C-alpha cells in the first residue's frame, strides 16, 4: 500500500513537470510576435503571459473533466502507464525546445499515452480513426485556417492603413497586439493547465485516492496552474526566437494580424468543437502574416523543419512512452530506472542547451549561426545512449537523427 | 471514419470572417487616430475621425470581452 502511494506521488510530480515544460514550450505561441515586434519587453511579455495562464487555469474545469471523466476507462489504467506517457511527452518537449522548434505539447502527451497504452494493452487499445480525426486532420487544418485568415487580414491592414502612421498608429498596434496575445495566453491556461489537472485527477482516480467522477481537488488546480505559469515565466526563449524571428520578419501590423487570427482560430475551434493545437495555429498565422506583406518572406527551410517536428511528435513520444512502459512493467525497480532515466536525460538536454544560451537578452537577434542546431542535435544523441537500458536507448536517437536530416541542407538558406 | 467537415468548415469560416473583420475595424480605428494626430499637428480638430475611431475600438473591445466569456463558459 505504501508503494502504491509512492507511485502516485511520482506520477503527480511528473505530471507537474510536464505542465512546466508545456508552459515554457508554449510561451512562444502567445508572446513570440509581441516580443519580436517590440510591443513588449521580453521579460514583461513572459510575466504577463504567466499571470494570464495562471488566471486561465482557475477559470473552468471543463477540459480537465473531459480527460478525467469517461474519455479513458479508469479501471483499466494504472498509474505506471500515465507515468510512462508523461516521460515520453516531457522528453520530446525538451528535445524540440533544445533545437528551438515549436511542436504541440498536446500531441506529445497524446503520443506518450498511445505508446504507453499499446505497450501495456496491445495495439487493439488504440482507435486508428480517432487518431486521424482528432489528431491528423486538425494538425493539417490548423495552420491553413489561421494562415489564410492572417494573410488576408495582413493584406487588408496594409491596404486600409496606408495613411495610418506616426505615434498613434504605433501605439495602437502595440495595444492591439498585447490584447490579442493576452487572449491567447488566457485560452492556453484554460486548455493546457487543465490537461495536466485532468491527468493528475485520472491518476488519483486510478490509484484510488479520489472517488471516480469527482472534480479535480483544489490543490491539483493550484499546483497545475502554478507549474504552467512558472514554465511560461522561465520562457522557452529558443522557441520564441524561431517563432518570432526564424519564420519571418514581422512588423507591428503583421504581428497584430497574426495574433488576432491565432486568438480567433483558437477560440472558434474550441467553441465549435473542432479542437486545434495552439502551436499549429500560431505557426500558421505567423507564416500567413509573413506572406501577407508585400516583400514579406517566409523562411521555408525553418517551416519545413517545424513540419518535420510536428510529424514526428506523436510517434516519437509514443516510442519513448512505449519503451518507458515496458520498463516500468518489470517492477518497481523498472519504474525507478525510468525515473532516473528521465532526470538524467533532462539534465543532459539542459546541459547541452547551456552551450548556446538563448534568453531574454538575445531572443530578438535573428537566426542563430548555421550549424549550431546541427551540432546541438549531434550532441544530443550520445547522452541518452549512454544512460540507461537498451530498451530506451533505441527510442531516443530515432527522432533526433530524423530531425537532423533536413538540417545539413538548410543552414545556407536559414542564414539569409 | 467520420470527419466532421461541417465543424471544420465553420471553424474556417468563423475564423476568417472574425479575424478579417476585427483587423479591419482596428485598422480603421488607428487611421482615425493618426488622422487626429495630423490634424492636431496642423492646428485643426478631427472630431468625426476620433469618434469613429473610438466606436471601432469599442467594437474590438466587445469582441475581446466576448472571447473571454467564451473561455469562461467553455474552454
């Protein structure tokens, strides 16, 4: 029995860790354009986003409830499966952060869950058609919807606003951008912080600590909100740089159009029941805004790398999740091995990231010198290989090297 | 496999219409303000432009408020 509560505690801590990576992975979604156009100072922007994420976490428990009530058969799920899923999601989030690519945290979480479920209950436990309708189609649709809207809005804004110049216009666009970025942050808090709440509640139910069908306990809401806010405040500067500067150069009008289209698409989709990933929406709207200005250029090399990362997110997290689940299956020591593996590889990724620090001070410097990403990826492959168990080592290099593939070709283009 | 084209279509339509509408309104508002700026620089006033601008901004604010209410009722 004591052992039981230990695994529960581990799951809760891991879920909060995922929430944290989710926060700093997705700061870029709300704030990248605001930071790159100079509407807000980097630190102010992430602080504002953090506060709104925290506020968003308290607004409702609808999303959390759909996860913890009924979506998954609670009787069939063990805390270890959730733990393994979270391990996959966290590692993928950290890896994509290291190479500065925005990718969907929800997809990482879903991938981890799918992989862990397959490893624990077999292929039959996953519904292929649900995967297509809930994951693939939205992932394709999101950037198109937001991109087209942002493109047209940008065009219109430049045509209409030819005579809008001077201080008033500058201030106006600044305010507009801040407002729409705030809305994105708030929506993100309600959606993503609640995903973690749902996961924790699910684990508590699975572990028998909470009665089935109950709302998330207050401490869960509070800690999930705080974790995501803290992650947001720390800021995924690498991803912010890619999103704000790497894809295209944005002027205030474009930033405003992009952010408005993102906020609208996110709200419309969640309200109309066709959930779209925040990351995909924002990437699409940034590209659309880039194309909408005459002479605007989108760096397709960066866009391609992002697309590759999106495609890999689900399978990669699933692989790690499956590997982790089969190790935890070996018994308590297996769970311990996975926990150590998670901590060790997170530490390794962080250590590698220190070689090329990106923070509030240099977030707006344009694209990193070519080769840095390549070396970072090259460097990330060995540590997991040297850490633990054959089972898991097989999983990490796969995504890492595939991300690296398009890279050697891109640096000349990326340096433009 | 059932793809909910209707939901996807309405998300696309609503996003497009609302985004373009809001950006247009906002740009009009900003035009009004910069017209005032120019007018003030020349010593004139531009009451109509300014009133129009504030109407535009009020509409945008209403849209944001509606967005927040959407988040509150159903995330």
